[in-house]
C-alpha cells in the first residue's frame, strides 16, 4: 500500500516533506479517490521505515490543506475535492520570435540575435557578481545605478553628441517603457494630443494609444517631418526618429532640425527623440542627436535592442530638467527600477570597450547585408526605388507601377519570403506610394540575394 501511496528517497533529504508531497499528488492524480481510507499512521510509518511522527505530521498537514479528513472512529480518508478539470486549456501561441514560418524572413526592426556577444556579456556579468557589494543588490535609485548613468553620459556625449549629465539620465526597460513614461507624464500635464511621424511604426502607435493619449500623424518627406504641418496640428509634443526615420530611412535635414527645436521652444513643447538605430551608419558618422541642440525641450531615448538584443529590455532616457522628477517618480511606481545586475554588467561592457568592439563588428556585417539587398534589386528588379540613407537595419522600397503592397506581400509569401507593407504604418493606409519595408539583419548575404530574386518574381507576377 505504501508503494502505491508514496515513494521516498533518503538521498534527497527532508523525508517528511516527501511523504506529504507524495500523498498530495496521489490525491490530485486520482490514485487516491474521495472516501478512500488511508493506512493508520503507525502502519504507513512501518511500511516506509520512518518514524510515526513524520506520517502524523504529513496527515495533519493535508487535513489542514483540505485534501484529507480525519474523524474519530473513521480514520483518515480522502476528502471530496471540487471537480478538477484536467484539460490544459487553450494552447499557448507558438513562439515565432526566433524562427519564422517562412524560410526568408525580412521582418524589419529585427537584429541578428545570433551575434549577441555571449562571451563578453558572460564576462561582464561575472565581473558584476564578483565586485558588486551585497548592499547594492537592493532596489536602489529608480533612475538607475549611478555607475551606469555616468558611463552612459560619457558614451552618449562621445557617440551621439548628447548634452547628457548623469543626473538627467533615467535607466528604463527599453525605448517602449521610456515612451510610456513620457506619455504618462504628458497626460498628467493635460496634454491632449501627441504628434507622430506619418508613416511610423504601427507597433509604436499601438503603444501610444494603449497609454490613452490621442495621436495625430504628421507627413514625412525627403527632409523628414513637416514642421509646418506639425505647427498646424495643435499638438505640443511630438515623437520623431530624426537620425533615420522609420520606415522611410530619411534623415531630418539641418533646416528642419532647427525649425523643429524652434517650434518646441515657441509652444513650450516636448520632442521625444527615438534614437533607435543611430549606431549603424555605413557611409559616414551619424548626425548628432537632437537632444544636443536643445536639452531643455528634447527627451532622448535609446536602448540596446538593436545593438545587442531586444530581449535585454535595457534602455535610457535623457530627460529635460523640468520633466526629470516626474519621470523618475513614474519609473519608481512602474517597477521600482530596472534590473541591477544587468545594469552593472552593461557598465562593464561600456568601460572595457567590449561594447564598442561589438558595434564595429556589427556595422561591417550589416553594411554588407544592406549592400547585398540593394545590389540584388539592381540586378533582379531595377525598376524599384530603394530609398533612405545607408544606415540601420531596414530598407524602404517603393514598388513599380501596377504592383500593390498586399498582392506583392501575398505572392512573396507563396515563395517563402516574409515582407512588410507600409500601408499599416500610415494613418491613412491608402495615402502615399505602394512600398515595402525589408529588414536584412537576420539573413546572410547569399540568402538575401535569393530572397530579393523571389520578391522580383512576385512583383512580375502581380504587376
């Protein structure tokens, strides 16, 4: 009988807990049915070769939990439990974040996560674990550990020409959290509208709407966002991607940069600068960030999502002084601060030069992949227009006449190629040219060459 009820392994220790867990599982699984009488504590103890006290404690624990009942003269029996539904419920969605259903995945915005510097990150994490005092593992400053804010201030000043002092930096869980915090702060200050570039990331617009602030699209042309249209919109806050507009790939021109910051000063407004992939410029140094021009009216947001991996959930916000206390407070209430060990590990990556070395290697890799896509279009479909600067992890491709986005996307999928249409990225899907956004970071050059050949076939079929 004892073998049926429970097995114990003295090598695992805590035999009493094993008896309790074994009996509980026997009831849950149905091996012991409601009303079944259990052996006396003395008999079960003898069978198991343990003290009677262990069995008595196990029975008492399970009576207290409701699995057993014990009445004088009736012994210990299995209780009548509520009906148990043993089905697993709805199947969880399959994780397709690292493996596309199609063999040629040109999803924009994705980095080459196979290139994550595991050895460097492991070394940095080990260094953090070996050197960080126990007391520093508490919640700490909601703005981030001081060491990281100091390191980021130096890095952003050197690489992005930012005017960033450590006390103005708030460490956040990626750009998405940074945007959410700023939008919450805008709502508290009774902003009723947020301007965004049109087209822009559909995912990001969904994030903005989920935070309850209405948005208005502002057209983008070859020089970036139309500042005159922004001024007419009535918004006093705007979210922009000035170093490499998503998805068109243009850079905000010097004249527009000056006019945009002047607009912010005139309306006492706020510019939210999403510097999402500025580390990757292939023909020259990237233009400096907007925050460096006007640190009192620009929130500068950046992260490790494109440089390392989006799953790191590690980013930063450089916040104007009038907004700083509010953003820090919102961050405190959001999650009590970002993960401390990751922050210290990233400090080590920055200070050791490992982060810069990784970025240099990735620029070479991504430049070759971008060139492979552009060259393949010139070979297989020269009538398309490949737009945008030589930067980032995506290309914006205007389709030839007669080709519609939806038709090309479907025809490409039939050939095993995933591409993204621009229509869903616009406030009005029908406005603007028929175009695709192609991410090239995840595929090697020869596979990108083949993917473009298949896209060209798809275009000719539908056009």
